[in-house]
């Protein structure tokens, strides 16, 4: 029952879902995580935070919206909104640094990431809209008991 914290999801679930959102976003952008592992930069998380805005109960279905932002010289942020029925119930952010796998030294973020990421201040105005070119990925709703 590590998923449960007094009939609501355990706080660590948000971090697992952010990791899944990142993987889904990368795949949708044409750079699946397996490709990065094989030939791209390492992108370890160097900072992580999440904030519950509303209680998330065990039977809630949550939609996750993920986007990349604030690409710097060697770092970037993956940002995540957790929605229930159109209402923002939590949000989070992971800060990644691009590293050379052999030397573990910071290297420039890939050009494709600069091209696909949003400006730092960008937020989805309507998390349910989608149009070609949107820098947002929709991850299927989760059942808290199983994910």
C-alpha cells in the first residue's frame, strides 16, 4: 500500500508520473528515451518539486500535461500539470542537465530541444485543447491503484 496515504495517493506518485510524462513527451517529439540512452546526452534530474493544489483520491482519474521549457546552455525544465475533470489539482517540475555520458561533464542542450521547448513563462491556457505544433503531450488518464 505504498501508493496510499490515508485514502489519497501517496505524494511520490506525482514524481513517477512526471517521469512518465517526460518519456511520453520525448517519444512524441521523435526522440524516445531509449534513443537518448543509446546515443544522446544523459539528462539526469538535478532538482525536482511537486505541489498538490487539491487532494487526489485513490479512484480519481488524472490527466497529465507535460511540456519542456526554459532551455539554457546545458539545462532544461520538464513541467507537468495534473488535471481532474478540467481542474488543476497538482503541478510539478523537473530540472535536467545534459551530460556527456563518458565524462559526466555538462554539454550543450540539443538543438531539437531548443526548437521544441516553450519560453520559460509559457503555460497551457486550456489543458484540454490540442492543435498541431502544440508543445504539449497528453498522457492517458491513470487509475491511482495501478500506476
